[in-house]
């Protein structure tokens, strides 16, 4: 009995030393679809071989989700530090969808945000599909991030494509409707900009602002402003197409 106790003690101490030395834990595979209640982390090296549904909690993805992510109720979905979602993200509560953390996060499908929360794509992140914001939250793509699809903001939030240090890129179109605005700062949108609401960009009197060496490859149109067509393009930026009313 004493020998067994000593053996267990040695094993426990060894495990503590390994953890203190920063030796990574063994990767874990979640087989099939998963359902979680409350906060959950998919650690770096871990893989979910299916879809993830989470209710009333925040999902942190540092590893891989091979399917879709569905979030219901309170909580966010965050894809961080090289994390990968191979399907789409559907956030149906008041929380946000957030991609960032040095290496950035990747979503190979689209991002759908249906509540009051925002969609924030920061710092070397990639969305291969569309971003669709159906609630009152904002959409921001910043600092060397790429959206290969289009951005749709349908309920009054702001769409901002900008750079902290490195320009960002949207390969598709950007649409905003409702009392929000479109702001492109030191970045590129290869498609067109369409703003159909009555709002303006915060700090400006325009519904669409393109500035600081930005490039828009298509047209820029705006309608719904009480003052008529409300578009500002500074003299460092380029719009390849036309400017006018939608």
C-alpha cells in the first residue's frame, strides 16, 4: 500500500513538472456532432469531427471544427490564434463573432450574425465566404484581414474596413441598409459599395466615406440620406467605377 502511494505521488509530481515546463497536452478528437451548454474551449491541436452547437456560453476555437458552429442564447463565438472553422458560423443571440489573436482565425464558410452583436475580423484573419449581419450590430474587418466574399449589413450597423497597421481586403461587394454607414479606411474593396439607409459614418456627415489611400474596384452608390447623395472620397483614394444614387 505504501509503495503504491509513493508511485502515485511520483506520477502526480511528474505531471506537475511537465505542465510547468510548458509541454503541450495530447491532442483530442471529438467524434461527430457536439452540443455544449455554457462556455467551451476547443484547444489548439484538438479537432471536432462534426458540427458544434453551443447554448448560453462562449465558444473559443484555437483548434479545428470540421463542420458548422451554431451559437444560441448568451455568449460569443471566437476563433483565435490560428483556429479554424471549416464550415460556417451562425450566431443567433446578442453576442459577437470575433476572429483575431496574432495568427488570426479562419472561417472557410460564411458568418451569420442574427442578433444585436457585432462581427469583428481582426489581425491576419480570413473569411472565405460572406459576412451577413442581420441585427443592429456592426461589421469590422481590420489589420491585414481578408473577406473573400461579400459583406451584408441589413439593420442599421456600421460597416468598417480599415487598417491598424496593414490594409485589409474585401474581394466582393459591401452592402449596408438601415441607419448605419460604410467607412473604408486605408483598405481595398474589389467590388462595389451600396448604402441605402439614412445613417452617417460616426464623426462625419456622409453615409459613405472612402479615405486614406483606399481603393474601391466597383461603383459607390448611396441613397436615403436626408441631404441627398452623401458620399465622401478623399484625394488619396480611388474609386474605379461611378459615384451616384442607388
